[in-house]
C-alpha cells in the first residue's frame, strides 16, 4: 500500500479527479464545497487543465454539457441550492447520455437553509431534480477515503454507461481531514472520455458528423430514445448496485439502514446498543441509485424491525419500504435543519423504537 | 347549474384563476402551455390584474415569491423544462410557506424532448425538483372540467396550509376543448391571500415587522423549522388525499392505477376488457402528493394484480409499490417520448399482463 | 530585420499580444473579429495563458477589470455593438486607472448594421461610450504591420499611464493578410503589469491593503480624483500624440485628413490626383485620442482646403474643425453603411471638392 | 394661466409625461432618479398605464424598443452608469428611428462615482454612447418648469422626426421643489405615437407587413439607410436648435456658455460680476444636440473671451471651440466629482480669467 496523506475530503476529491485524468473542472462557488474549487483553481493549471468559474450554476452545467459532448472528461461540484439550479441541465445531460460527474456537498434546506451538513437532497438526487424519465447514478461515500475511491470510480462508471454520476456527500465528509490514499498518477489516463471517438462532436473531417442532442420532435423517435434509456437504467440496476452490511449474519432486533456520515454515526451507536443486549445490524447503501432493493429485501425477514436513519425528515425510507415490502415494520429516525444527530441521540432513539 | 362554455383546458384554467380572485400571473413562454399566457395577457388587464412576462423561468418563480410574500394571490404556468428551471425557487417557496400555484403542462422529455403530452414529471412533482425536505401539494386533473375545479381548489388548498400547490396536467387536457362550467364570479373574492395580514410583508406601519425567510443559520432554529414543516406535511397527508375509484367493489383480476389523461384512456379500455370477461377496476389518484397510499393499500388484497399505467417509463409505480406492500404483484404498462398510448394498445397490454 | 510571416491582421494582433507577455484574453464572439478569439483559444494554452469566453460582453469587460486589478496584463477584442455593451465598464476601467487593452474591429452600424468595415465608432472611441469625465487612449493602425506594432505599444502606453487603451481597427485590416514582422519573444516579458506591486490587489500579507475602486461618495474626494485624472489626460495629450504626414512640405490645394484603412485608400488616390496637377497632402492621425490638434493646426494655413475623409458620416471632422480653427475651410468626404469607398470614388470626390 | 403646484423635478417630469399621453414607463432603479420611478409606479396604474421594472437597464432599453416598434409612446429614466448600460440599445433605437424618450438624471462619475449632481455625460449624450453614425436629440432644462416643458416637448420632437430624445438633467433639478405649471390633461392625447399606423408592427391583418429593423447586410442598403439618417440629422440641425441668450446685446468682456443647473448659477454670478464693472453675457444651449453652433458663432466676435462653464472637466468646450472657430479665445471653468460650484466660486473664477 502506498503512502497516506492527511487531506480534507473536498480537496481529496479534487485531487482524485486529477489522478484519474480529468483536466476540466467548471464551478460556481457555494459553501460548504468551496474548498474543491479553491484547490482546483491552483491545481488544474499545474497539470495543464482548465479551471473555469461560470457565471451561474445553470451555465456551469451547460458548460459540462459542451465539454462532455466534445469528448472531454469534466466535472463540477456544488451544494444543494446550486444543484437545484442545475435541474434543467441535469435532465439534458442524462438525455444526451453524457458521462459527466457532479458532486453535491449537501447542506441543510429547504430554501436558503444553512451551511451545515445534511442528507435531505436524497429525493432530488435519486428521483430526479429535472423533468422527464431519466436517472443519474448516485454514489454516497461515508469517509474521506471512500469519497476518493468513489470519485475515481465515478468517472469509470459514468463512462461505462455513458450516463451522468452524482456523488452525494455532506459537508462533514467534505471538511473532515483524514489520512487518505490517492489513486496513483497513471500515465495512461487521458483527459478524454474513452471511446468518445464514436459519438463526440470533435470536428468530423472525413467521417460522418456526430450529433449530441436531446430534441426528438418525432414521437416515434422520442419513444425509441426513452426505451433505449430505460434499457440502460435496467442494466445499471443490475450491475451497479453497491452496499455494505455490518453484523447482518444474525437474527436482528433492529436493522439500521443508513448512508454517508449518518451511517458512520450508526456504527458508533451500534457498539453501545449491542452492549445493552440489542441485536443490531447495519445496511449501508453506497449506490443510492440504483438503490440496493434486492439485497435489503433479502435481509428484511431476519429483522424484527427496520429503521431508516437519515439526516433528513424521511426520504430514503420510501425506498426502504419498497425494498422491505411489508415483511417487517419500517420505522424512521432522523433530523434535519443543520443538527447532525450525536451517537447518544441515535442510541436513545433506536433504543426507544426497539421497545415499541 | 350554470351555463357551460366550450373552452380549451389551458384557457379554462386561466379563467378559473381569475374567477377565484387571482389578479397576478407571471410567466415565461413555452409550448404547450402558451395559451394560458396568451389568454391572461388579454384577460388580466380587463379585470385590473397584472400580467407580466419575466426574463426567464427562474426569475418568474422568484417574482411569485415576492408577490406571495406581500400577501398577493399569484400563479404561473410552464412546461417540463421550464419547471426544472424553477427547481431552486420551488424549494424556497415551500420553505417560506408561500401559498402560490404552479401549473405544469407536462411535455415529453428528458432534455429538450418534444412538445407532445407526457406524465414523466411525476417524480419531479411529487419527490421534489429542489433541494431539502419540502413538499408541494400536487393535483392531477383528468378532464377540462376537473382542471377548472382543481384550479379554483388549488388556491384554497394552498392558502389553507400556506403551502405551494402544483397542478400537473398534460398538453392533451391543456389543448382539448370541452364544455366547462366555470366558478361564478364571486363578489367576495379578493386578490389577497386570506389571513395574509398575520404574516405578509405589507409595510409594517405600527405593527411588529413581518419576516418571510428561508435562511436559518442557527441549527436549532433550522431543525425547528423543518419539524414545523414536517408536521404540516403530515396534516396534509391526512386531510388532502383525493382519488376516484371505478368498479372496485368487486374482486378484481386487474386493478389499474392511473391518473390524468392516461386514466381517461384506461376507462375506455376497461369497457372492452370487461366485455372480454376480465374484472377490471380503476384507482385514479387525483392528489399525487399526498399519494392516496392507504385507500389503495386497502383495495390491493382484492386484486389479483395491480398495474400502474403511465405516460412515462415507470415513476408512479414506486408509490404504488409502497401502497400495495407486497399484497399482490405490481406491474407496469406505459410509454414515454411523445406517444400517447391508444385505448387499443392499453387493452392489449393489460390483456397480455392479465394472462401472465 | 527578422523574418516576416504572412498573417491575417486579427491573428497577428493576437500573436503580438502574446509576444509582449500578455497571458490573459477574455472575449465574447462577434464578427468580424472572431479570428482573434479563435487564434488565442489555441495559442493561449500553448503558452500557459488563459483564454476565457465570458457570458456576455459586459461580463468580459468586468473580467478585465478583475484581472487588471490583480496586476495581470489582459486584453479583449470585440466589434461595434459588442463594444457598446462594454460602455459602463469602460468608464469604470478608466476611473480605476486600469491599464487594459481593448481592440474594436469596427463594423458598420448603427444598430445591428452589418459586418462590413467601418470607422463610425470614432465618436464612441474618442469622446466616450460611458459616463463621466474619462478618456481611453485610442490608437488606429492602417496596416497589418502597424496593428502588430501598436498592439505591442498599446500595453506599454497603457501601463505607462495606468490608463486603458483602445485599438480602433476595421474588418479590412483584421482580415487582410500581409507579411508581418512580429516582436521577438522576449524572455523578460511578464504576464504581470510592471509596477503592479504598488497598487494591485494581490493579497496584502504584511503590507497595507491596496484598494482598486471607483466609488467616491465624499464629493471632495470625488473632485480630487477627477482632477488627478484630468491632469493625467493632459500629460497624455502632451506625450502620446502620434500621426503621419505625407507630402505636406508644400503649399497644398487639398490637405486630406484620414486614418486607418481610409488613409491607405487616400494614399492611392493621391497619386492620381497629383498626376492631374493637384497639390495634395495627407495628415494621418495614428492616435485618435489624443487627437494631434496642434500638428494639424500648424499645417492648416498652408492648405487651401482641408478634407476629412472617413468611412463614417462625419465624425472626425469635428476634431479637424477644432484643429483648423477657421484658418481654412474644412470639408467632408465619406461613406458609411458597409461600402468602403474605392480609390476612384475618392479621386473623383476630392477632385470635385477641389474645384468648388 | 392655471394653478401652479409645488413639485420635485423628478415627479414633475413623470407627471408631464402622463399629461402628454404617455402610458408606458419602464425602468430599473438608480439614485438620484428613483423618484420618477416611485411616482409613476403609483400614477401609471391610476391612469390605466403600464409601469414595469425590468431586470436590468439593457433589458429596459430593449423593452422601449419593443413598445415603440408597436407604436406606443414610452419613456424611461436612469442615471449615468445606468445610461451607459443602454449604450448598445441607444444605437439600435436611433437606427430603427424609434421616437422614445430617455431621461438621464446625471450623477458624478466616472465609474461608480457618487450620487451628486454632474454634467459630465455631455459627451456620451451628444457624441454617442453607442456605435455607428447616429444621434439622439438632447435637451437640457435648467429649472423644474423647463424640465416639465421639455418633457412634453420631447415626445413631440421625437415623434416629428422619428428619432429618440434624451433629456439631460442633473440631480439638483430632479430633487429641487419648485412651483410648476403642468400641461393640461388633454382629452386628445393618445397613448400611441401619431402616425404609427404607417410603420409600426401592430399586426398586419390585410395590409402589407411592417418591418422595424436595424440589420442591413446588403451594403448598398446600409449606405442608403445611413444617408437617410444623415439627411434627417441635417434637418434636425436646421429646425431643432434651442438656446437662450442673456445680456448679449452689448460688447462683452466675457461671454459665458453654460447649460442646466450650471447656467442658473452663472446667472447669479453675473449680477455680482456686473456690479464689479465687468460686461458679462450668457449663452445657454437648451438643445445640446443639435448644438447651437451658428448663434454662438455669430456672438463670438463681440466677446473679448468666451468661457465654457461646466459641471464637468471640459466637454462642451469642444463644441464651443467649433462654434467660435478662433474668433476669440475660448477658456474653461468647471468642476466635477460631485462638488457643485457655488456662485462665489464662479464669480472668482470668471473674475480671474477676465484679468488674464
């Protein structure tokens, strides 16, 4: 194993993108993700890359569209309200099958809200900020190391399926410092999307012109395009499910379902709950879309109850219900608005639910 | 009963808003909802109201914020990509508890898509285009008359809960002409939101200043605000569920779940399916949020299978699954991209599913 | 003398800026100057410079403000309507004494006009598009070589006086190919403005903070600032006057006053007019601001008449009148709207005037 | 004659526009002209007119274009930096021959400057903020009553020549209260431009379509359009010259040339200068474009010296020089940056110049 560096999550994600070969980053500043922009404003020029601050989030998202349509690896980062401003473009990016990466360092909302960590953009990320039938692949790391690993992975997954990927992280991971092992600087990485020669608009010269578009005025064409996208989403649901299980090889009093920072807190809480004699397991979705429906469904019969633990007011719980399908009761524990629950609060909350 | 007028759905919705007392309409043009704007550009001045075309959808949505924060009844209309451009503002409107009405005359997507009817903004409407924990109340009429009735109702529901309402309609209803009975012109209607004196920023004079805001930097305040909103959404889930059942007082081979234009087509298809000997019922959600989970859950055991019939690639089916909770198999029939399924296609599709 | 390259005027100006050390170019596309942008979009990255397309001309001009306020050499180019969109910023740039360079490849107007060569932004360039008492130094080359030389000179002049410089050229020079000698690539050139350490906002560290501003709410300060600027403009009028005289060492029947492309056409016309027995001289302002008032005033008594020859409807003639001050009659010959007068037209026009 | 009302200049100009029949006012707020907007935001609805705040000055100017192209009387007001932001549109308005009225309540510049009175947009107003060969007619009142009279006159002059008119006033007149006689409310006034039926785009029905445009890609057409405009400007120079002379029927030691507020101060100063034995006359241009060249040229031989007295650093002096043409020395007295010279300063300044 290589050397570890002590880095902030935000900076580590920026560096990981560079290591993977990405040389284009466009952004508009917003707290609590500005360290990514700040880091890359210095780092991109050092590696011959492009750092560009657009005039607004909507513009940035369409700059991503332009760069990716020309075959270039590109990403952006923002935070909740900034992501909302990209809603229209997100639908366009998915419709045009452009493998871009967008990082959402989630803050608390709704509205202007505040700048503290949150997970309440779960719906927006997984069900779709924008209009029409489309999906982003959504990945949710729960440590600085995992955010680095998933950043690198995000580009590969996006490119494998020609589909945008959203990394849903929260300000706690973004601003936490942890020792981290970065991907090696690979001489073979490229600033271009592998295989872009087959579809990107790079100047056609002698070949047939390529067209990257989302307009289908002919309804038959529009239907075919939607069916093509739907088939892709089914492939993604089969091949890109990611999750982690902890202490689930037992009959459980409580099965916690939680992701990101909240899952970390759950692991701490589990120790005390176990000490009190409760049999507790943890199911941690890493891919929020595709949600690991079947693995969770398989576990559900062995849990007396399932609790969705969120830093939101109850969003992932809907997918948990769809997974559990009535096999055991599904309950909710969560908070939103800027207050990250402490392990003690989680312990007492779960303890109380387990006694119902 | 009064006289009926033959009107297009789009125009009828515009007139209904005026009858209910709304005197402010802001918009940005987009097909297929432009008849609403065109109609109101002439009609608003006649009744001393304000018609204003903003410079972009995002601006329009914040003009709604401004007007409603000043206590004024106001609404806008747009179509799928235009609604996406309001995503950030929609989160702000809900966060600030402003009782505005937004009409989405859905067109097919994703991306630029086309201008034909669709229902594929179901996720966006019900789960949230914007960031943070918030909900719009979402109403889905299936005829011109119902779009008129729900337009009037939308303002009352919005004002009762101080929560935005989205009317999800499609271009077919918007552009169809049907005989329609409009609400009477009530001398008592007001251009102001009832009770706005208690919270709107109308110039404080001698009283304590009012504040309409969405920023809560103090996390304890932010949490309280989210809990207040969550409690409201629970009240809404108890009191604002709307749906229609057809032929559900029997044991059913198939229970169709469908809304809007698609539900109309289902009713035509049911006649032929019944003639073929199939026992078919229809459950039509009128409120998409709150989704009528419990009424549908109660019906599920009496249906051998449940089919979600959509003009999208499978969105409402997730709520149907959460309602049915494994009591009977849930299947999908639908299309997207601009092609509205014909009754014949629905008949054959359901017939085939029923034989599985 | 070094090797000459055959280059378009637009490209040659771009390359000259790079040779002089400029590493930042911001722009928004408009015909007929787009070759500058196209050339630099490739060239800037090769030399580690920044090429950036802004969202609109107004934004570009304020990006220049930002870069120059941070001590960076920077320039932009546009064409007539695009320059108008920078009018507010031009006043700010001069007020803040920022040594930026703006190239106007003039097209015919007014309004949208067309894309053919013109000189009808003379007033805008010399009297001031923006508000308040301010001046740009304005330089007008009449060949590709001179446009290269003045481009290099522009940065030095701007930096010497900490004052913006506008290069007024027309599409004919911009798109004409001529052999051109470029400035050598000087190892000593810098991407920073010489002496910027004394005033630029580069991060203050231990030193006193610098402030680059144009707001003077205190009227005494505002007056002092205007007097400081006025004193600078007087210094510029003494030291930066540039012009060329041809055949003026004789008593003249006609003294032509003309700049840029029009002056080239005049030189061709002079040959035939001389052959016809007319004594013709040419006075060519190279600096339009400061206008060479005194050199022209000194020549006026020796000319039976003075003719301002312009590719506009009569703009420079006002400065010619102020120079000549009634010592001899001042007449006008010119055209606008896209038609560049041919030498034959000029010959006949001047011939006719000389017979009056 | 009728009753006089005590009104602020800004409000009085707004009311005068209404009395003359104007029912459309678009604006973007800026000090020191906001009283016009405030007044009309209440007054326009009372008379069935349109008050509209645009999203930026550039947008407002193009809203004027749209309204006037549809045959509607319309005006806006702004202050120096706001006028600069209209520079492009001003060129388009003149090119399209649209008879709109723009009021510039001048503040001190350049750049952000301050909010105190100034006359330093003289160049911008008279020589042209925008690109290409075009002219606004520019009127400069020197009292509240005159600003009312010229406001009414502005619409008539604009419509007579189908040419935009700019009223150049300063914050002193705009905010000063004086008794004022308003034009009567004429039953015959119209919200439409007289004769617009012949050219405006009002929906063509049976007649040949009208076209309001500024694009002339064919150079011959472009030239004809410029010649048509030039011929109009010559007509304007013959017929729209306005000025006032005071004590000019004598041989003068000093002839002051001054406009607006500064001319008022000059009149006060003249009394003391006369008491000291100096023979002083005043020439006050009321139309800044066309500048009263010939009337001033005729007076010049009778003055031992001519002094251009300005609240700027020397702008109108260029037109004074062109008028005087060396017949007597032209000197300058002025200040800029927010300090309005007191009568005492003017007295001492002129006294000192007269002794040179």
